[in-house]
C-alpha cells in the first residue's frame, strides 16, 4: 500500500523503537521546525503517518518535522480506536 505521508528513512530509524499500542500502530507527538507541537498522531509500521485526532489532513509537511517522540499518553493512549484514516485501504 502506498501511504499519503511516508516518513523519510531518518525518522523510520528513530520511531522503529517506539512502543506500539496495537499491532503496527504507534501514537506519537511531533514538534515542527517552527516550534509547534502536534499530539495524537498515528503511525503505521513505523513508516507512515496515517491519522491525527481532530484533523482531516496533516497540518504540516513531512519536511517540517523537527522531532518525533512519545509522551506517556502516546505510550498508553486512553482512546485507542475511532481513528479517521487518511489512506485508502483498498489495493
């Protein structure tokens, strides 16, 4: 499957060690180069951003990412389902 927002290798290497709350799914927080912080972002298989709570699309570009990390909430999210996915799951 081709994802709308695929992460570059440098970020894939970093997030591959993050804790998953579901098979292949990890919630993260992203800080952009302008200092804005975006929470409750869903990664798939450490390689793509596939959803973000409260957003119909990614509100920043992949090139603007300065840091990806996991907060305590990201490691053990209270809300684990009802994501609105951006990618089509059809082949």
